[in-house]
C-alpha cells in the first residue's frame, strides 16, 4: 500500500466514522450530553486508557518473545503494534495489519522471511485465542447470551466460523510449503506483463529463498512449545484486558449495575460480529452493535452515544492516529552485525 492509498483509506475511514457519529447524534439531547461530559468520572476513563496501552505493549512483548534470540531495537519493536493497528484500522477486514507489522519489523532490522513467519505465527495464535476466549465466555455466560442475544446468534456463529477458517488457512500456509509456492506463483503472474522473463526469474529466485526461510522459522517456532505457550497465555490476557475496557467506561458514567463478566461476554460477541463487516474497523456495525448491546446498562440514548463515542476513540481512533505517528518515526537501525541477512 503506497502513501496515496494509505491517505485515501484513512480519510475514507474518518469520513464513514463521521457519518455514523452524525447520524447517532440526531436524537441526542445536546444539553444532556454536555452535562454527561461534566459528570463523568475521568478516573475510570483513565483506567480504560491504561488498559488499551497495556494491550499494545503486550503485543510488542509477544513479538519480542517470538523473535528471540534475534536482537531488535526497543523503538523498532514498540512501534510495530501501533503500525499494525493503523493498517488494521484503515483497511476492510483489517487486511493491512499484517503487511504493516512485517514492514515495522523489517525497519527494525528483522529479515523479511523471519518477520513474515513471526507475524503470521502471532496472528495464528491470536486467532486461536479469540476462538478459545469465545468458548470460555460461552461457558460462563451461556444463559445470559441465550436470554438476551438471540437476535445476534447468526452473526456470532458466522464470525466464529470465519475466524476458524482463517486459522486453518494460515496453518496450511505456514507448514505446507507447496501451498505457499503456488500462492507465490499466482502473485508473480502480473509481473510477466511489464517485466522481462529474466527479471521475473530473479524475483522468483529471491522469493523462493524467502519462502524457505519463512518455513524454517515457522518450524523452529512450532518446535518451541514453551515459547508458544507463553505467547498464548499473554495473548489470552491481552484479549480479556481489551474486552474489559467497556466495563470501566460504563463505570465512568455511573453504570454500577454492569457486571464485568457479562461485559466481557458482550464484547466478545460484539468483536466477532463486527469482524465480518467489510468496511475499515467495522465502522457502522461497531457503533450500532455497541449501542444495542450496552444500552440496557445506561439510562438514556444520550448517555449511550457518549459511552459509544468514548469507546471508539479509545479502542479504534487512538490506535489509528498513534499508528500514523509511529509509521513516520522510523527507528535507528541496529549494528550491521545484529541484522539478519536478507
């Protein structure tokens, strides 16, 4: 994705978000909204903000664990999760997150093959923990879901099926080289239209080297169960921290009737549902879904819109803007001896 494309998708995302917020505000009582701003407990909002910071820092920690013993600059590893969130936030179905993460690792001194493998392994674990988190929440919150969320059953089931299918595809790509080679050959087809056969052969040879390195690193990671277990546990904690954020936002507006377990269950359902919306960040579906799921804890529509707005700023727009900053502050390269040859 070039600079023009990134700028286009960012402004498109902001435009769609603005339309959603404008529509949401058409029934809001502005006086009540201003009163809610003054009455909000900003201490609880600070807790919610700290949780989203922890969410990103834990992503950097996961990358550090997966990359060991490769040396990576501190800023290089720290900025990568924010770059990933920027890519996720401005592209449909979050398809831009992984390329941005690989770019961030490459700029931090990690080889393309190793960076691709680590990024994909991290995503596989993340997808796996989303599925596990869903079943954990279903175990503890089944009755609540059955009583209140029947209308969203089809969306939730579809969402979990999509996550499971993506997980299977990624596993095949990581551990079955012929599949990866076939995908690479398909990708190379358009290059024949504007490059000579000799140039394409050169790209093909280099790509095959990267594929071999990619699968070697994947096997090495798969054969280190302690590392995988550690990353899985950190990822599971990371997810539940993220799922708890709405709980503290609700506390900030005085929703003392909110139960943290039910809030986590609702957020898991919401996350699964909005993942199937083909717009950046699930914009539109996220706001409507949040309002539907959490409005029962709030006194009126105005407070619901206020909470939804704060939630989107913390969990979505904050990541986009910090990711844009991180993308433009490139880290100092490590000493050449610390680099993996490409």
